[in-house]
C-alpha cells in the first residue's frame, strides 16, 4: 500500500512540489492491477489546472502501437501529476514525465474512476529505446520495481534490470497475465484526486 505524503511550495514563479512514498510493486502486481497495457508513442501533452488552480496535471495522448491487455484502440489518453503552464510548474517527485515522440510500454488503470492513470507512477512506465548497435527496440525497466515480496537492493548491472527486446518483454507480460489470480496483490496505489475523460479511442 502506498502512503501519499504531499507537500507544496507556494512561491510565485517557483514550481509546486509534491512527493509520494510508494512501496515497490512486483511485476505481476503491475500486470494484474492494470486495465490497459500497451506499447505506445506519445503524440500530445496538454497541461491543465486542477484543484482550484493550486496544482497542474498533464493529459498525455499516445498512439497505440500494440496492445497486450485491454481493448485495442488507436490512441489512449491518461493523466500524470505535474506539468507547466506559462511560468508556473508543478512537480510530483516520482511521477513520470513524457516528451512527444517517446515510446513506452504503459501500464494504465483507473482505480474505479473515469480517468486513466499510470499504475504506481513511474512503476507503470517501461521506456522503449532503440539499441544503438542493432536498432532493435529495447524495454528499460523502471528503477522502482520489486522482483519479489521482500526488499530488493538496486544493483548496477544486475541481469534482472538489463534492457530486453520488446518481443521478449511482451512474452513476459503474457506469462504474468497467465498467472493464477491472487498470486499478486496490488500494493502500489496511484495518488487520488485526478478527474477527467477516460480517453481510450
């Protein structure tokens, strides 16, 4: 279970900052807790004010390249905490940031609401980057992901954290989806308070 501990810096022209403490989720938890899993390319970013103009969130629209879970669609829209409008910038530590043209395998859920969000903040974003030698698409695992139920130190160069080819990662997702129900209980919860269109087209 995550513990949300927000704090805000209210200085004119300075970014608003907030933080979230998350318990790392095991990969099967992320898969089981996501309504949509898709390899997608970011095509649009639209920041907007929320909470009486005290915070900013960004609506991200991505072109779906392939779907692993959920109904296939051409595009998907979801929200992430933070963004910039003019000289005002809002930042949540641990929240993913996107740029147009970036590719990632996205793990999205709505937590029973109308708006899609990334599962467990950065835990639900597996970046896809071309290998500089072969040009093959490689999936990069986020730092904050558990391999088991106990604490896991982050070790540079560990084989479990090395990039894998996209088709191999897809097979790992399908294997996790085939696991018996109840093996992975969700522990990482995205922050609440986001509202908007669900955004699958």
